[in-house]
C-alpha cells in the first residue's frame, strides 16, 4: 500500500475524511448528547399518554419509538454493516466519558476492571432488569437504566484513563455484543504491518479505546472513528468479505467469554426477554406455580409487589407485577439461557471432540455470530412493529422477512463454521459442522415456534 493508492480508494477517502474533520465529528457527537439527554430525561416527567395520542404528537411516545423502535434495532444492524461506527462517531455515552476523562484523575486501569467477563455480566443484568421494570414502555424506567449507565460511564471516565473511553472498552453493557457483530462487517480499518515498519517514526495514535493499532487485525474493539486513518501511511478504511474476520480469526483474538455472551446472553437471555410476554409456556409456568402456592396457602407472592424501580408497579396505568410475575420472568429468561446456551455449548464441545481438539470449541463458536445477530435483530424489530401497529401501520411482508432473516443467519453461520473448521477427514468435518450448528438450529426453532406456531 502506498499513499497514492490509499487516497484514491473510495473507502480510504472516507477514512481520511474522518481523520481530517475531527471538529465536525465532535460537533455531531455533542448534538447527539443533547438529543439523547433530552429524550431520556424530559419524558420521565410528563404524564402517561392516552390512547388518542400518537408518536408524532406526544413526546413520551416519540421517545419510546426513537429509543426502542429505531435506535436499538438499527444500531445493531449498523454493526453488521459498518462495524462499530456508531460507537466511534455518534454514541453519547462514549462522547461524554471521553470528555470527562480528559479532566479526571487519570488513574491507571486496575486489573479487576479489565476482566473479560464484564460485558457478559453487564448485558445479562441490564436485560433482566429492563424486563423487570418494563423499560420499553415506561419513561421513568428508561431514565433509570439509561441514566444509570450514563452516570457510571462518567464516573469511570472521571477516575480512570486520560482522554480515553475506558467504560466503552471494558464495561459498557452493549460492548460485547457490538464486538461480536462488528466482526461480520464488510469494512474495517486495515493495517499494513510492513508499511508501518518502514515508515518514519511519528506521534502515537490517540486511540480512545486503547487499541494497539499497529497489531490490529479486526474490528472487534475498533470504534471506526477514523483517527488512525493514514497514520504512518499504513492504515486505511478498506472493504473485506463479510464475515471473513471470523473465518480467519487468530488464536490471540479468541475469548471464551465472547462465546458465553453469544450463547447464553444473545441467543439465550435476550431470546427469553423478547418472547416471555407472548409465550404460552410462561403462562403455564405462572399458573403451575400459582396452583402450588394456593394449595399450600402461600398467597403473598401473588398479592405483593415491590417499588417501581425494582418491579413494574405503575399507579398511572394500573400495571403491576407481583412477586410471582417477577420470579417467572427471571425463571423464563434463565430457562431460555440454559436451554439454548446449553444446546449450543454442547454442540460446539461435541464438534471439538470429533475434531480431536477440545479447546477448539471456543474458536468454532464465533461461527454462530450471524445466527445470533439475526435473532437479536428480529427480536428488537418486533418492538418496532408493535409500536407501528399501535399507530395503525400494518406490514404484510413482515412474516416472510422474519423467516428470510432467520434462515439467512443460519446459512451464514453454516458457511462461516465450515470455513473455520481445521483440516481433517471429510466425514469428521461434516460431523463437526452439523454438531457445531446445534445452537443456531435451536434458536431458529425457538423463533419459528414463537412467530409461526404460537
């Protein structure tokens, strides 16, 4: 790669534009901060809208649609299409934590904070808690969860790092999911190691997410901010085959926590969170436990509740979750995690055993990312469709689109898993391939039952 070819490539030009126009990017980021804070804060102090109000004439409904109908689904889609560009160019929390970090204590990042399991723990806790307080419907619940995340991001930035996004790199509840999905993207910042080596020494790259740009081989941690574009004439935004990063993932990039998050978080807990409210299994679980409690004259779990910030309890709408409701919600999500995650992990472990390399199960697990992404996007888009339906918008093509997306995710996973298999006898590779896809088939089946049977 040379300077002329780098600057002439269309994608490289975009990357260099980002590097040269940091001031414009910062202005956009702070505009996003203002919009974000307004939509999170103001609706929490407004009355609950009635049935005669709509998205376009009520700020509460507009904010709900903006966050849960547009923001989350399309941010997830953007990860697959453009990598973590949302994180680097638009994310309000990233902007604020980086800014406060420039004026904070600047302490070294402790080892406990670098623990790779935090993204899984944060994702699961946030997802479960959000369901307990019905975050998608109540502005106060949204302010509590999103506001708490923002406050923690500011606190981490105030204490650790110096002008860095420590929160984003290690603790953000969505960072692990974003990292997985961005590995599928057809664009990335490519680093030419030889050009870097022979280039004259210059200042270090100011990477806010603490990425070692020289050794960067993928997009899992890269926020696509463009600050490194053109550095030492060795870094440029470039195209790649979608999913090629997963197929060629080096051993040093493999983390068991990534696969735990994918199987038990994205494909397990999140699926349970999207489905429990419309699941007859949830109703059967609740009725079965209620029957046992009544037989034993234990009635308080069905009559008692908790404050709204622990369990949904709205005086304005009359919606109240009992202790039994809360327990069943957690149990359903936990059951989905154990079932879907357990099937996926068992399949990968069996595939690794067939290939004669037990530790290979973590490497093979990345092949299931497309299936997990499809399930996550389908689930999030369901909230979009629910809100549109309430406004009288009905889309007849949705069932076919769902089936196509879920099937496409399965087929993409099948392709990536096959490409990830090491050299072996064809029969062994075929057996390992089928076993490794068990988690993807289980998730597809669960969504199929939810959409087309129930």
